[in-house]
C-alpha cells in the first residue's frame, strides 16, 4: 500500500467549493438563512487554515504546558458552545457543562491515552490533541442536545426524572446510530485517514473501534453528569408527575 497521502493542490481544492456555493444560492432562493451558511463556510476555512499553523507549532514545541493549555481551551470552548442555544442562565449552565465535559471527557482521554494506547509521554501531541478534539466535540454535542431536550420537556410539563431520561436518549441518538452505520454506511474519518495514509485496514479498524467506544462513553457520561447537576437550574421546583 502507498505510505503517503496525495497532496491536493489549492486550485483543485477550490473546486469543492463550487457545489457549496450552489447550495447557498438555493438557500437564498428559498428564503432560508443563506448568510448564516455562507458565514459558516468562511469561518470553517479560516479556522482550519489557522489550526494548521497552530498544530504545526504545537507538534514542533512538544511541551506539556502547551498541550495542557490547548486542552483547557478545547474544554472551555466546547462547554460554552454546548449551552449557546439556551440563553437563560447561560453562565450557570456553562459552569455545569464545563464540569461535566471536563470530568467525563478528561477521564475518557486519560483512559484512552494512558491505559489503552499507553503513551510513553502523556502529552504526545500527535495523539492527545486529535483524540481530545473528538472527545470534547462529542461531549459538547451530546450535552447541547440533552440541554435542549430536557428544557423542552420540562416546559411541556414533564417531571424532571422523565425529562432527563428522554433528554439522555435524544442526546445519544446520533452516536448510537453511528455504531450501527460504521462499516456499512460509512467509514469514519479516523479510519479513512489512516487507510489513505497507508495503514493496514485491520489496524485502522482497531483504532476505529477504540474511537467509537470512546465517543459513546464520553458523550453518555457527559450528558448524565450535566443532567444530574442541571436540575436545580432547569427545574428548581419539586419533582411532581405531569398532569
């Protein structure tokens, strides 16, 4: 198998933006939020270009304090974004999200890097940074879904115990669906990237199994911790059955 990934010239990379522009035009013609979509694309381009330079710097420095700072930025940003759709009590919910994501995500990251992979250096950036990104992003999405659903359920009159169960189920739907789809409908990004770079597919499959278990665990426990802690804010009253 080839051991290098083909470099995509910028001129050919730009071709991938043509259908994106077409979709934005459709959104505009259908009176949808085309500006928001366009802003998302521009922001994506800027962020990925910047992170390319940032990762090059991080990998070259290979210093524990730099990696720790990156992890703190990741978990803080993930927590803030997770509660962005609920403006009421956002700062209080942010603290709860931060604690839930840091605890569940941090524990998962330690388990994966220090026990399963048994990295000789705990802050190896080539492993810690991308794995932390996947962990905290999944925790962010699950907490965000759980928060949105539990809020809607409580406003609809459900008791908090019932609402949090419904919210946890809703939060895990995307991750659990991906367990059924992986290998049949899709080859996930990490596995695809390894295969493209020449890694044996069986080795890539082992890493993907690790990743899928990692994402289910961190997403589930982040949501559980958040839902347990958020009751005093979302439903400060007594836990009475809905009428």
